[in-house]
C-alpha cells in the first residue's frame, strides 16, 4: 500500500511500472523525497503560525497540514513536468528544467526561513527587546521636536507665568513673550515687515531699473514709494503698541497690578485647558506607540533581529547560513533527484506506449471510430443526402457498403494444405521440395477490394501491415 502511494506520488504509471519491476525502487525513492519535503513544509508552517504569528498550536495544525499538501502537489508537478534525460537533449532539458529549479529554490527559501527562526528563537527574543527599546528612544527624541510637544511646552510656560501673577496679587509682571496681545502684535509686525521689504524693492526697481522695469522716477516709482512709506509707518505703529503693552505688563503702580491680576486670573483657566488637551494628545501618541511596539513580534522584526545578530557575531552568521542551505537543499530534493536520475526501462516503455497511444488516436480519428472499440468494429460512414448526391450515387454507395461490410471467411488451412504429416516418418528428413509443394498448394485469402468509380480495383491494407 505504501509502495503504491509512493510510486503514485512520484508520477509513475502503475500499468507501465508492472512491466519493469526493477524501476520500482527508483520511483519509490522519488516519492519519499516528495513526502519528506512536504513533511518539512508542514513543520515549518506550524512553527511560523505558532511562534511568529502567535496562533494557537492546535488551530495552526490543520493549516500546516493543508500547506504541506499544497507543497506536495507543487513538488509532484515539478517532478512530473521535467522531461527524462535523453542523449542529445541536454540543452532542451536544461531550458525546461531551469524555471522549475528556480521555483523550487524560492519555495525552499520560503519554507526554510521559519525553521531557522525557530532554532535561534531565544537569541532573537533577546535582540527584539533591544530593538524595541531603541525604537522607543527614537520616538521620544522625535516627539520632543514635534508640534504637539511645542504646544505642551508653550502652555506649560503660560500656566506657570499666570500662576505666579495670581499668587502674587499682580505684583509679579507678566512675561511679554507669553502675553496674547503681544503675540498678536508680533504676528502683525512680521506681516508688515514683509510688505515693507516688498514695496521697497519695487520702488528701487522702478527708480533705478531692473529686469521687469525701466529706470526713472515716474508715477510707478512714486506709487511704490508711497506704499513703502505706509508699510514702514505701520511697522512703527505696531512697535509703539508693543512697547506700550510691555510697560503695562511691567508697571508697579496699584492700578497696573490690579489690572494685571485680573487679566491673569481670567486667562488662567483657558491656559490650563489648552495645556491639558496638548498633554493628553502627547500621552495618547506615546501610549499608542508603546502598545504597538510591545505587541510587535511578527516575522519582520524577527528577521531584523536575526540580521543584527548575524552582523554582530560571525559564529551566528555562519550557523545561520549553513542551516538555511541545509533546509534549502532538502526542500529542493525532489527536483534534484529527478534531474540526477538516469533514464531506464520505464522511460523507454513509457515512450513506446505514448507513441502507440498517439498512433491509435490518429487511426481512430482518421477512420471515425471509437478508440476503445475493438479492431474489427469499424462502421462505414452514413450515406450523404440523396438530394445532394450525383446521379448513380446510390448504386455506388451500396457497392462500397457491400464491399466493406462483407466479411471474408478465414481460409481452411488444414483442408488446403498439401503437406503430408511428418510424424508418420520421423526418421526421414523433410525435403525442401515437399515443403515448397505444400506451401504452393495453400490458397491465399483474398482481401476485400473497393472498386472505384471508373471500374478500377483498389486494395486496402491495415496500418500495421504497411
């Protein structure tokens, strides 16, 4: 039972293998190679699902079995589709086998990787912890320069400054850089400075000439000058407002202190709310990253850890390469065995059988017969429509049908033979003249003939007699 399964797995035809029993061991070995690779593929997939993806080992087992069956089918196709090694067909066979070898290498790499990861599992887990810590440090460094982090820093300073003012009853001056009014004035001043520079450049271009304007103090130059002066005056006004606001913030009189206290007390709740929102957003980003970083145990990070271990330690790198090549060679075993096998009696009989099947199929198509029917079951084609047949066609068709359906009886060889029995005179030698006379006295059976339309006679022979 097992032997038949192995030969079937190797793609051997049972009816042909019966005719050459010496070839059975070769195909059984090839079947074992396919079975071994599918078994290793099953174990590899189980390791990948249970260790890498974290699936329940019991639930991962049916999936691993299915994967092993798929690899078995692919290996069987690779083996069966490689043509046998025949003299003179080296280049053609190499061209046919090369894509299959490449596919076998890819499958072998895919299967051998989870096994290597399983062997170095403890070292990989240690290196994964190091990788996660490095990722967290990089994230914190990047977060310090992010927009959310700058908002947290700004509102933290705002809340601290406002609390100082309220705690001192308004005696502590407000920080001008944290004052909303001064911040708004600073933005306006920046915009007006940009306009001032733009109008100044236009004025200089119209006055002294440039790529887009001609020199001269004309209307355009005067208009640009007026725009420049207005922008400059606006910047000066904003500077005066900023100076006045700074004086109010740093004034020490009773009224200024009271005003400063009221402003700080009114602005403190909003500042605290903005700080809490920015801090919550920053904490959410950090918590999400830490959760994702902690849950990352997939294939990619394990491969990264293995690569880092291989780059740090020569022994680990050499062991990894040797193990990978070992399982790769095992996974390519069916194709390798098929390529190294020499053709034997099975291939010869298979080729002869294929040629005979092709010949029988062609004969069946030519004579419109069932390929499974016996040799003497040929049925003449049905007559064509009488309306389309030429005159006298019915008689000729009847004649053809009569000739083909007539059965010539087998000759009565004993009655027609003229030879004398030799058993009566065993001591007397048989002369050639007696044998020739006996053969000439036999009647030759006549083959059926078909008269053609002009009265000639055409002899018909079977294909095997030609």
